């Protein structure tokens, strides 16, 4: 019986997807819940599991093509599932496409990327991770995965690569290019052209759309975070012992931002043809830079969390992002974005708005410098620039400046003896 496979809904705000890679070809046997196609959106890459067992009859959408969610992409001729198939809870095609990985059938070995697909060590390893392993000359069969159910992640590959390169050498040398001589985004070769990955194409498209659609404006304030820095320094060791992660300035900053968003709700809004949609929930996106991508995982209902709660929620999202363990729902529904550009030493930036959001705010590097204080005295203070980009269709300069001043006031009121 033929079953039409449709482009899944990869998140509540996603309306289209791109077929990044077919993992099966027409005529191949597919087991239920086995990943058979990889799709990409502006938010996430995901392997899609088959909803039925059968044989892939027809591929409707070719690699690189973008279609709306719900559009047919393939046809599978359904056959009875094998009796020894591992039971798995019903999953996905209509909802979030976080892949469910099960044992692949013991079919005749076929070579994919120079490795036998029947090797059990490759089951559940995504094509993107296999490609990364090739580029870094890492043997995936020698790695123990840290992902869900022991899955090998991109971070596992990078850590294995770093470990392998840690052996003593006579002199430092540049990283070797991929074995096939191609230039890649993570390992560019001078004088060559780096091919665009699907994620990079979508990032470029979304950035151009944002700049051309939303009239950007930006503004900045200086914030004295001396007392806040002292508070964080006092609390960081106990927090790390209790929660197993470092306490940065990010959750303090987020707490100030969500308080100001509640006070100035137009900053937590989106421009639509019907009018300005003011969001009921405050869902804060966090910009996370990966080796070859930039993603925005979302802390939902951030205004309802304490500083400690924000630290734990943000830390978990950032860690899972770096381990390639985020699902589409983790990246959907953001209403305002926070970006810690200061982590890389930046002191001033004018970020591009994520599509559909009225604002993105950056926390820049904390710099000690002499400042004029009360009584015209000069003191050494810890100063951080805070920059805000805004959609001028939604808010004017007066509201944006008032919002930013409110963030400054909240940050300067924190510490040095507060409670997380």
C-alpha cells in the first residue's frame, strides 16, 4: 500500500523545509522509525524517521529543494513490519521531527562515504556528523557517544579531533585540509571557494530578508556592573558546586531584560500586516555560536524564572546546542533575543534582528576603566556596553531608549549581596 510522506512541521513557527540529503534511494528497504531523509530549516537540521516499513518507491522532492510543510516529498510502498522490529513509541511526521533511531536492518552492506552502512557503529550517526568525522580524520567506530542513547554528536567528533591532535609535535602546524582536498567552512583552504551548506544558505537568506524587511535602528548605553560583578564573583563557586556549570553574567543580564520587557511590552512584539502583535509570553532566544552555524535556542516564560533558574535553563540549552542535542521545539517561539557578544571580547556591536522579533540586545565585554563618580571623583569601575537593535516599524526611538535605560537601571541595582 503506497504511503505519501510529507514535509514535517519542524517547530511551531516553521512554514517550509529543505531536503538536505536523502539517506535512501528508490528501491531501498526502509524500516519503521529508521531515518531516511535529512531536512533543514532556518532553525534546525533533523533526520526524519519513516512512519511505516516498506520500500522507497519515489522521491518527489530533490536534494536542495525547499517546499512548504505538509507538501509531499516521497512515496513508500508499505509492507508488513518484521516481527523482530524493536518496539518504539509512535512518533513524528505531523509534529516535531526529532529523529528516533533504532537498529538498522541486517541488509547487504552498501558503501556510503567509503564506510559500510551495515557497520553497527554507524547506526544513529547523522550524515552531518559522518561528514564532520571525515573532515577531521576521526574514526567514528572508536568513539563512545555522549548523546541520547549513546548517539555520537558533532561535539564528540570535535573533542576526539582535539584529543588526537594533542600529541607532542616538533613544531606547530596548520590543520590539514580534508582528505578529498575540498575547502569547508570549518577548515577553509586559501584560494578556494567554500561550498555553501544548507544551513549557511538559510542563514544568509534570513539575514538578507531581515535587513531588507525590517528598518533597523540601534542604540547603546554604558552600564556600571561593578556591584553585579562582585555578586557574581561571590556566588560562582557555590553555584558551580551545586549545579555543575559555571555562573556567568548571562542569567543576571537576562533577568534585567525580562523585567524591562514586562515594563515595555512593545519590545516583546512582532510586526504583521494586521498590526503589531504583542506577545503574551516572554520567550528569550539566546544566540549560540557553533563551529559552522548560529542558532537561537529559547528559554520559555523567562520572566517567571529567577536568576538561578535562568542560569540552569540557559546553561542546559547552550550545552545541548554544542552537543547537537536540540530539537526543533527548543528553537521555536522566541520573542526577543539576547546575545553575549562580550564572550568574544566585543565592546560594541549592532546585531541583525531575528525575523519576526522587534529587538535583539547584546551584552558586551566588561572593561575596567576610570569613571567620574559622585562628587566628581575618579574611580576604577567595571563598565559594560549594552547595545540594542530594534525594528523601527514596531517601536520608535523614545520607547527603545526608555527600555534600554530601564535595563541599565536594573543591572546597576543588582548586587553585591543579592540572592540568586
